[in-house]
């Protein structure tokens, strides 16, 4: 399975098969009101409490476009380097939704607000993959059917009905389940950076439909099946693997693939048929007569562009090129906006506390964050937003290492107590007497005792066994309970042993 996830190749009885995937990600637009009404979009409200007459499709009610939703869609397109269409049209998509009272969905068909763009994926092996984005269009969400409220009836909650969605449609450029997972994570990261969607897949504010097909390498695309409403990266990867294997088994048995919509059963780890896949003409699209076309000018687009923050790819390149971070550390830091914000605050506080430059401190700060801090957070099942150690507290700890007050080894012990107790680094160091010993006289006396008590090792070292130097360093650090300044220890030992 792991090979299939990374390679996208299925070993069949008649030869190898290649997976081909495209994703349609539905991202709920960050706005206080719905796409065509002033109803609240607050999650978790009582059923049917966020419903206006427009949402309920009462006779004579007319939709009015929410300008903030349009702005967020344009900002998202710009963040993906996509073409912004200054003229776009809302259409009626005629399809029976039991939880959408109009009996149709207001969406965009031939003229979406955003055209083609690119999402860059940084793969685990260090390679980079550019995945094409076909389009982004705005549409309204449907309500929710409640099947567990009564043994005989299905209830309908219209709180989500009319909530603004961006449907972000990729090109069929994905070739492995790993790429598909990375695509969703990268897209979610970008949306969170710019604030156009919170990316919360558990609450349904971001979900994906995955189109999966298989083919012999180099042959035309096979018939695709759509896996509907996937709400976690793990499930997306599992569902792709199952569905691709299912299709290969059918084809190798002489069968054909039916184009259809399927659901993934996470408990059984398998997909099952939901309905035959409709074509565009089945929806009988036509321009919505109640909504004028969207038109905006270059000034509006530029204003949207100016509102964008530093994006993940830009930040990663800057951290590597200007501050010297490793590709791994930079990737981990920029993967989530919360990580990036923490690192920026950590580095700023460390610079302020030590008077050194960002470039001098950047790698040390990133190493501590990606190793010590993330290791402790993972072990405690916490995310960075709930870290017991704030960026300022982390900077205080690292500052004590930078100025020589404590050693790097002692810093690890201090951090453990900080994480558990919430105390400050300086207070712990003072309370436990952990300050680093830099008194050359005191260290020299200890080194003299170690040399006197280990004549055999001294003779071996002086006869060419250089690796024994580590033995003397270890003995010195042990004798000082790890408090001796390593640089001072090394200098004194060199002078005594080599002199």
C-alpha cells in the first residue's frame, strides 16, 4: 500500500496501471453573511436559526450578491497565480436538492470568476510538482438532511443553505495518492494564510470530491469515478487507493468502468455506488435571471492583490535564501499559518532579547521549534495554537543559550519543565542553580584531576587516538553536572592534552 501511495502505480496481473486524479475542493468562504442573503454563517447554531426568506425560497424573494464573498474569491485566485475574469456570470444549476428549497443551485458554469492557476507541491523526496488549477467558481451550499432525529422522518436544517462556497477545480495532473494529499494540505494552507476559508474539514467548511481513473502509462485517460464529500486527507488517500484497485480489478477481469458518483465508507475502507455521474447538459444550466453579471475593474483586482500576506511559497523561499534555513525546516514552518506566525514571533523576540541579527539566530530558532517544541507538542497531542510555551518564552530560553548562561543540553531539561509547569526559563535556571560554569580556573582544576586520574587514556590520546578527546570532554561535563561551558572545556583540554 505504501508503494502505491508514493508511486501511484498498481501492479496488476496483466501489467502496471497508472492512477490519474483531479480534485474539486469546496471551500466555505470566510464571511459573516451568506452569498445571496444577510443570514449569519455561524457554525453550530440551532437548526434553522440562520435562515432568511431568501434562503427559504419564499415567493418574490430575490438574491443580492455579497461583495465580500466575491472579494475573497478574487484574493484566492490571485494567491494561486490564476487568471481573474473581470466579467463572470451566475447560472442556475437545475438539480433536485431535498435540502435546497429553490430546487436549483446558483453556481457559475461557462464564465467563472477565476480561471487557470497553479499550486506548487513540495514532495518529501525534495522534488517539486506544479498542479494546474482549472477554475474557481462561486456557488451556494445546500442545507443538511438530518436522519437521526426521528425513527420515521428525515428533518432538514437550512442553516448552511446559501452559504458561499468556492469550488476550486484542479486539472487531472495528480498521479499519486500522496500528491493528492499534499495538494489538499497545500491548498488549505494557502486559504488559511489569506483568510478566505478556515480550512476546517471536520466542520465541513472544506471538503473535496476526488475524480479517480486508471490507465496504462501513456494511454488516454480512463473513465473516471467521483468520490464525493471527502473530509480528511487520510480518508482521501485511503479512498483513492481502494477505488483505483477496484477499477483495475474490473478492467483486468474484462469489465468496463461506469462513470458514477461514489461514497467512501471510512469504517469499511471501501467505496460504494451513489448514483450515475451526470453530465453538464443534465443540469440544464442557464444564466440566473435575477442576478446581473459580475463586472469589476483592474483597480479592484489590484486592491485585492495588495491585501494578500506573504504566501507559503514566498515565505519558504525567503527563509531559505535570506535566513539560511534548511529546506526541511522551512517547509515545516510554512506548512501552517499558525506555525509561521509562531516562528516569526519567536525570531523577533529572540532578536530583541539578544541584539543579534535574524540571520545569526534563524537556524537555531528553527531547529528548536521543529525538533524540541514540535516533539513535545506531538507527544502531548497538542497543536501550536495550544502550546504551553509561548514564542516569547521560547525566545527567553534560547537567549540563555546564546549568551552562554546555560548549555544546549541543560536547555533541553529546562524546556521540559517549562512545558510541564508553564514557568519561565530564567526562573527555572535560577531556582535549580543551572547556570553554566565559565570560570576557567574552576574548570581547569577539574580538567587537571581528570588527566591525573586517567594516565592510560592520556597516553593513548597523545599517541594518536584523537577520538579519545570526546572521553575527556564527557568526563569534564559529568564532573560539572553538565554546567561547564563546552567551548571553555574544549579550549582548556586542548591546551592541557596537546601542550
